[in-house]
């Protein structure tokens, strides 16, 4: 593709999205599990939000953070849905630069927001177990608002420069992307300009968000384990640790695919393209599905409120 002149000096290409190479004739069938995943994600996270809002007993910091997680998961699902289902249902493979830049901005923003929310939830558990008497005085409504605004500002602020930096590059290689949605590193590798600035910036962003967040979450749980260890009663130890089980599960659900995607991009160059596609899909699509399921099954107050809200049986009136 020959670069053409524009106000920035280069034209911005139309990228081609990739489904599952070699399986194009089965895309309509492949769309069935993808549609099911999106449906479960929307229903699950929508249920969590509805139940928390409808039950005053759940208007506590722990469940406010869970609402933030559900909103983030919905945002992540909405960010990928148009191109994924558009490709599988209607074979819409082309996406222009501006749409691609917007999509990668929202995908990465919501991804970093999820990491920040998980860190905030770890802080909530740390305060609840290590300083229970100060819990209500620390996690006030105003503090929750500040944390939410900080999460949004941090994620959007660090991702905002990436579309602008990508716009400055010349794209003269193949315009074929590796996935059915746009990711920063996927677009960057198609540039034939010197992209070291973006590469270095991307590495700094990952180190300052995902790496630091994961280390702080680990540190908080080391403090929690240390606190639980000195509790005399084993029953109280189990009760205290049980309040963390759901959060530990969603942390693993989020960070294990992140590590997998990073490893396969760095060391899996000779692995089948399908493996790369599946890992990226798992990274972006599975957490929004599993997170509400984990909290519904593992958190007793949530489970009871769901059953009470949706499990009411209307008995006919006797006349």
C-alpha cells in the first residue's frame, strides 16, 4: 500500500480484521459461542448492577467496587462486540483508522480500569480485615467517589496518547490485523516508521499499571494473611479468608490471561495464528463472563439477593 500525503504527511489506511484463518466458511457457526459469551456477559453484569441497586443492604463499599467491576466489564464487552459479531455475521472485515483508533482506546482503557478496580477491591479487603474499626471512616462515600474518578482519569489518561502517536506513523506494510478487534500492539507492528516511541511508551504503561497493580494486590494479600494468621479461632480465620475468595478468583481470571497474551506475543512467534487469536479472545471476553458468575456463586449476600429478587414465586390469591 503506497502512503499518500495528507495534513499529517501520511494517509491512514483501512485495516482488515481477521477472524479464524482457514475457517472462514464456518464463521457463522463460530459466531454462536461468541454471541452466547456476549449475552452471558451482559445478563450477568446487568444482574449484578440491578441487584446491588435494588437492595439497600448491598450499598456498602465492597459492593460499590463490585458495581464498578461490572460496569468496566460491560464497557469492555461493548468495545469489542461491533467488530467481532460484524465480522462473523456479516463478514465486515474492513475498519478505517479512526474507528480502529477509537476501539483500541476504549479496549485498553477499560482493561486498565479493570486492573485498577481489582486493586481498589484488594484495598477494601485489606482495610476490612486489617483495620475493621476504621473501615467506615476510611471508605466513606466521598472517598469512593474519589477512587472512582481516579480510576477513570488514570486509565483514560495513560491510553489517550496512543491513538495520537499511531496517527503520526506511515503504514505501508500489509494492513491485515491479527484479531477481530483493534489492539495497540497489533496496529503498531504494521507501521513502517520508527515506532520506538510507542513501544517504549507502551512498555511504561504496562509497568505502571498492570505490573504495579498486581504487585500491590499481592502485597495487600500478604498483609491480610499475616493478620489472619494471628487470629486465635480457626473458624474466624476461615470466615475472614472466605470474604476474599471471590476477589482472588477474579484477580486470577484477569491476570492469568494477561500474562498468557504477553508471553505468546513475545515468545510464540512460531505458534499457530489461531492460538494468538484465542488467547486475545480469552483475555478480553472471558473475565466479563466469569466475574459475575464467581460473585454470584461465592458471595452469599449477592446470591441471597439474586434469589430473593428473581426467585419470588407468585402464589395465586384465594377467593
